[in-house]
C-alpha cells in the first residue's frame, strides 16, 4: 500500500502541464473530497428539457451520494429536490423516470406538491407543522433546455455569464421541440477526471476513433510546429479558409459560430461551431444527416457541429438534425457513469425519418473506444511506476485547462475548510 500524502500538499505541489499524481485518480479520500469540492459546489449538467417534456414528468439521478429528483411543474418549470422524504427519510422516487401528480412517499403516504411543500401527513396531530417539513430544494437552471443543478447553498454566480454567451449559440437548435431518441448509460472503469481529460483532447482520435467526423481543430490542430510538413501546412491553411467561409455564411443566417473560451471561470466552458470532416452534415458513419426532420427552423443540413464543453462534467454536440449530450457522474474513485442522450426533432418518426442504429452508431463506437482508453489510463495510474507525465502544449491545452481548473477548485475548497476549522 502506498501512503497517501496529505491532500493539501498534493494539491499545492501539482505541476502545470503534467497529469495529476496517482491518488487523484485512485484514492477513496480524494474521491470523497471531489464529491464535496466539485460535485457538491459546482453547476453540474444532469439532463435536458427533452427528458421531462410534460408537467408531472420526473427524472431521478445520483450525484455521488445525493439522489436528485427533477420534476416539471404545471407552470412548465423544472424544479429539483433532494429525493428524500422528510418523515423517516425513505427515498421518494426509486425509478429513473416517472410521471406523477403529487410526490407521494410510498412508506407512510406523506405527500408533497410540485413546489416540494408537504400537503398531506396523516396522524401527525394538530400541533404538527407541515410548513417545516417541505422537501429540501436544489438549485436548478435551464440553459436553452440543458438542465444544470447545483447542490451548494450558494451556487457559483458566473453561471449567468455562461448562460448569456451560450443562449444564442444553443437556441437555434430548439431543444424545447426535441425528443429523446435514445439514451445510453456506459460505466467506465476509471476515475471521472480521466473521463474528462480524455474528452478534452483529440491526440488519441486518429489512432482510436476511425469513424469520428469531429474535426481535430476542435481540440487545437494536434500538430506541433515541428511536425508540420508542407502537406500538413497546406491542409491546415485550406481548412482554416473553409472555417472562415462557413463562419461568415452561418453568422449571416443567425448562427453564432466563433470560438468562445472561458475555461478558467468557476463555471468554465468553451464552445465553437466547425465544419465537419469530409464535408459532412452530421455525426453519422456516412456523414449525412441521421434524421430527415431538421431541428428548429433549419433548412440547410450542412451547419457543421456546434460543440459545447463545461467544467466539470459535460460536453455536447449540436448538429442540424440531432443533438448529443453527455453527462459524467462519478460512482467511485475508479468508476464513472457516462450518460449519452440523442435528441431529434419531436415530430421525427423512427423508421421513417431516422433509424436508431444510424443515429447512435458514431457515438456508441466512440464512447466504447474512449471507455477502453480510460480503463487503460486507470490501470496505469494504479501502478507503482506511474508518475505524472507531460501534456503536449499543442494537442492537450484543454486537458491542462481542466486539470488546472480542478486543482484551483480543490485549493479553494481546502482553504475554506481550513478557515472554517480555524473559526471553530
Ligand atoms: O469524446 C469526445 O467528445 C472527444 C472527441 C473525440 C473523442 N473524444 C476525445
Ligand atoms: Fe416517507 Fe414515512 S418515510 S412517509
Ligand atoms: Fe475520444
């Protein structure tokens, strides 16, 4: 057994542009702290509006040890509650999805309305105060139909900045008029940070994702200047000219496309719209749209791919015909849930406008390939020979942005925790 040095010391001595020390990936103590410092404090992407389209629709999910209940009310707003009865604590909704009127606890029938107020509790006597026993609420925000929650009492205020920038990028894809075509839960045998790090680079793409049309330029070009022979320089120049042409075209029809990078914000994020490889229309194996019913008011299938990445746990790809959202939720130090959801226009008919196989193929394959890579990284991090290795400045700048962001949040959390102890 290796000793785990003091977590504060590990945080303080992290070297920039190197992967993290092993305990960050393997130690149960750091996993517990991640749940407190990151998943307990930051805005976490958990679902989209399309997953609970009607009043009464519920989605439940676990963020670490916390079970969260999302419920759409009669006013169409989504509310989030701790999924725990205020009587003797039974879990209220035990299914991943449900459609309900009020929230009724199965144990002794305590009943809560859509605002979480306790409205019925038999046999509690006339002096019992229902008002003190409402469900505990959780902060929730919808960003153009992407639902984020924050378990902290006071959530990071800079969500507003992300919402302000992203609203106009996402709105044209009209999530409100999408439905879920398919959702998959993949459990990766790796720490959640390895899942995120893997997602923030495409250094591994050429060798591992043969069917992926995501352009390398989303992640930086992936070439160091020393690797740029004449053919590559020409390819990059042609690609940049193509990007400029497409951006001008898309912007002129109301589709924001320019890169926005705010990865050192507390609610850190990045977005850009890029042409797909091979003159593609969508993330499909033949690169054509997967669904004949285009989203929103779109008439042109060739709108590239708008990608949106958020710290600490999500990424999304928006095409002309479908949207794919990814939510990363930690299960233990060495296990992580990646929930992928494919959205199509709500009027698209399966078998007629799209087939599930064609719609999901690229990301089914790619996710499995990424899961295999994450598992290898986890196996390596647990070995005695592992030591933090160097990130490429050219292909892994966003991996560094994620790691630096994570370390900064941990440092803040440990500082606050130390101050709280000192004040006691
Ligand atoms: O999984 C992703 O979204 C990224 C893009 C390509 C592969 N992967 C690192
Ligand atoms: Fe819910 Fe008793 S635990 S009603
Ligand atoms: Fe990948």
